[in-house]
């Protein structure tokens, strides 16, 4: 049997707004409380299966809005498709792709270009894009937040378990995982804890 390839290109800015609400109102405040007084004020995020970049750019824009000084963030965004990654790095989106974005985000984080808009350089430079197939270990460690949405939905049980195990290995001892709203870890042999917030359900690694 051929090894699974993790590829899903369906995406848009702030897809499943409830996840971004939970990120803003629960996850970021929780991480700040947990790390308050410590030496490290950088929150590390992995957008796994980032497609053409809308998800990591949305995360970067949100954190730029809500993360208080002196806190900083680093985002790593990965995908298996070179074509998607090239588009993500370019950061240009046709008008149809940015429909529905709040005007304040468009004015603050995009430059108008012919036929659409381009993400401004400061936001593009905040994200490191890398090619990666989730069937392999990305070598990442100490991630505070992982978005891996609408990826494990498309693979079999064994591949799903392997991906979830690798996500666990990539994450810090007190960290949070977002998966797609149609996905679940229930019934799987995993150490992740289910967390139901006021805004959206997610998972956490608290050991």
C-alpha cells in the first residue's frame, strides 16, 4: 500500500472564526498566565498543512492585534505542495479570496495590487514557510500552539494516529492543538486532553 500523502488545499482567511475567537480569548491569555515571569516571551506557532497561506497570515494578523508587549510570536507554516508554498510566500490574493475580511485588517495588513491585495512585508516576514509532509517528523519541538485543521480527516486510522503522535512530540509541555471542526481525537490512543472553551473545542498538552 502506498504511503499516505497529506494534501488539502481548501482554505480561506479566518476559516472557522470560532477557532480564532478561542485563540484570542482563551489560548493566548492562558499561555501568558502560564509563562508569566519566565525568561521566554515568545509564543511559537505551527500552521501544519497551511496550503496557500491564509491560515498563518490570519494568525499573524490576529496576534499582531492582541498580543501585549513584550510578548512576541514566531510562526512556522508548512505544506507538502511547492506550488501552494510559493503562492503563500508571495502573499498575493485576488479580490475574491479576501472577500469578507474586516476593513481594518485590509487597511492595516494589505497593500492594494492589481486584481487583489498583497500581505504587507512585515507580516510576510513574520512567517517561515517550509515544505513538509506530515507522514514525517518535521523536527519541530516546543511549539506552544499547533493548527492542523482538516488534514487528518482525509487519512486512515493508522496514519491519523501517527500524525497525532508527531504533533504531540512537536509541542511544548503546556500547549494547545486546533484540529478541524469535523475532526476528533475521541476514540484514539492519545495523551491530548479535550478542552471545551466558550468559543470552540480544542485539545491541550498539559504534562
